[in-house]
């Protein structure tokens, strides 16, 4: 039986873009309906950010427990239980998803579990398990997220070739793992399994892993990868998957015009994600989609149809959960007539390898390509008491534009990168200069003091290290 309803705002997708938009809009007094086809929290909470970081916490703790001799601590017979690690991951996810559901209910957001598809620019059909519901909304936000990208090669559907979503919940711990793709997803999974003793091989088609960061940081990570049972092969072009004589899934790849094969317990294909629009029936609307499959939006998240907006991975602007959440707030503000654009040049990114890497702003390689003159300094962890206590041999890189003296880039290796990137993001987004950090007092003894030291180093004034 078909039903018909109206709402102020219809949000399609309950991930970090969609649920934030729903909560924020409801707090602003709008009548909101949220449609989610699978689970609240989307990819991020359930099969992405939160799930992987829960595994990383377990694997890094195990790894650190086996490497404590240098700080005078010895633990005999350190073990891990893969089943319990998976149970803890699920418990974290369930708590967060339940919390979001509670918040949505508290703000009177109508939440419908079903598949939304457009009938026309103004009307959306929602297919639930039991019925079809038709909605007309004054405004619509598409937050349908992304899906895994797969290679179109022979053996792509072979048993034992998994994507990241399937590997996250794999029931048995593999002895060996081959990862196709040395980007963020691939390298995070490499450390998850490598630190627990799995022998991991990463195949990357580019000359370096993690191409979004500078080569010096990428090269530094390779040293730690070897210690964590991870072998990285760059300039490797994957040709096919097959089963070898031992019935193992095997990757066939070429490097320097030679062909090689690697057999392993499992193969993870981690070559990125792509916008998810296939269930939306956008062909029934006037909404423009570009060649990459992403929905085109303006600076205020509006599509070419005035009352239809899009946020998050489906726009392919920056595929990060925190970007989707900020787009959500900017989008609702635009709907309410308080437009303010987002600056995508100052988006921080954290790579949860071991050690972590974080970056914000421009890289040295991008500045060289753009022919922009700059100054750079690298403040080592060895110049910081707290870093030495933590046995952290990381580094902070600060970059300033030579013509203006404005801070335009920062990269962190180790040194509590996930938290230390926040003040550096603030400094760069507010166009601060080295002197602004130089004149700021940082508590002692903390790793944050190294930000002050790096600011001094930009002008050859570093106290605790030499350029």
C-alpha cells in the first residue's frame, strides 16, 4: 500500500553527513525525515573509520606490548584473540550507532529504513521492507555516500579476493595477506594485520605509497612497515587474480616489464571508493552528475536544482567523514539563508598507521609543481623531552610561503599526530605566521612544544635542534 507524506527536509543517507544534517536541521526547527538503506552511521561508523580504528587500537597495543624492553618493561607470553578483537570492534560500533539513534529520536527526526529513489525533482519514493512511501520535501539533501571501487580484471570475483568491508569482519586471522593499493585504506589495513604477525605484501602502482603526502614522510613510514612484517612493492601493475598450485588466491602483477606472482591466504583490494548513486534514479531528475559519477554542487552544497543539495562522498570533493559533517552544517545553513562556503584547502587528514601520519594544507611537492617559493623546517622528536620519554622518533614539518610568511602546510609523523594536527590546522586556516606560534607559550613537558620549536626553526632560530 502506497502512502504520501510531506516534510521540510528529506535527507537521503544516515552517515556522518546525513545524520549530522538531520540533527542540525532539527535543532534549527525544521521537520526532518532521514532515510537510511542499511545502518545509521553509514560506512564511517560501521565499516570504515570507527571499525578500522577499533582494530588498529587492538593491533597497535599488542605490537607495543611485544616491544617494551627498551623502556624497561617485559611482558611474557603476549597473545591476542582475533575473535575478541572483533567483538570489541562491534561493541564500539553498536554503542556509537545506538547513541546517534537516541539523538535522532530526541530531536524528533523521523527515521525510515529503506531505499530512496527519485520519481522527479520534487518527489522521492521510499521502499521499506513492507511498503512504498512517497515523500514531497521543500528541500532534499543527498548524502548517499560511496562504495568500494574494484578492479575490472580476470579473477576479480575469485574466492579469497576481498574488499575492505568484507575483510573488516573476516572471521579467521590470515597468516599471509596481499594488499592491492598503497593508499590510506591499504596502508592502515597493512599495519592492522602486520602488527599482529601476519606477513603482509602491499602492491602499489605508483612510485610511492600514500601519494597525498610528501615522499620524505612516505619513505620514513617504509622503515616502520618492515618492522611490522609489511613488504611494500611500488611501480607494480596488477594484471589478474588466480589460484596457484596450492589453491591460494594469487596476484599476478608486472614490474619493470617482468611478470610476478604472489600467493597468500587472502587478497585485499584497496584501490579507493567511488560515489554511490546507482539506487537514487537521478535520471528521473535534472541533477547533474559528472564523469566520475559524483553529483555536482556549488560552494553551498546546492546542485543545479535549487532545492536539492548533496554532501559527503557522493560529491567526491574530499572523501573524509569530517568533511561530510562540515558540509552538512554549511548545507543546512544555506537552506536557512545563512550561506557560508567551505574551504577545502585546509582540511586535515590523519593516516592511522603505526606511527600515525597527519597533514594539512599544501605539500612541498605541490608547491614545487606550482612554482611557489617556500620555507620549510623539520623539527625532530629527538628535540623534545616528552617525545623521548614516549620513545617517539617522529618529526613535525612546517611550511610557510616565502612571499607572505603565512603558514601554508604542515605534516606530522608520529608525535600524537591525530591530536597535534588540530592546532596546526587552526594556525593554517587562520593564516597565522611563524611569529604567532613563536609568541605562544606551550606547556612543558609536552609534545606540543615541538610546534613552538618548529616555528622558531622556520627562521633558523630553533633552540633544541639545528637545521
